[in-house]
C-alpha cells in the first residue's frame, strides 16, 4: 500500500510539470496529411477535420491540438489541408490562395 501511495504521489507530481515545447514539437514532425475538407470542427484547442485523402483515395480524418492557432472561419468545405512530414507548418489551400500557419507553443513560435 505504501508503494502504491508513493508511486501515485510521484506520478501526480511529474504529470503537473510544465511541458517542454521542444519535446512536444517532435511529436508533430511525424504528422503528414493532405486532406480535402468535407467537415471541420476547429476551436482554440482542437483541429478536427473529416475529409478525403486524394493520394490514398480514401476517407480520412485528423484530430490534433491547435498549436497553429487556426480559426474555424479559415477552413471551408473543399479546402485542402496540407502538413508535410518533417515540418511544423500547416497550410490551408483554398481555390485562389494558400494560408500558411506556423506552430506555436506557450505563445512562442517554433520552426
């Protein structure tokens, strides 16, 4: 029982630590998507997009933290969302323009 209590306290202490943005960004480098938007739900915390992957010829979806500060009004049905593996940039390809977003963590820009 004492071991369980000790482990619980240690886990709680470390889970409350401030995250290191340099470590967090590494998880986003591996993301790679190219999706034609069919449905979106974007808020300050999450980017949730359902759509079609033209390269894979199948329906797909993404759900990632909104570290790019994308506004829900920027993404419309028919837009293409592009995030390349090895990069942090997030692009919204519209009919006549491309909107690029850089990745932020705790208010600081990361590339």
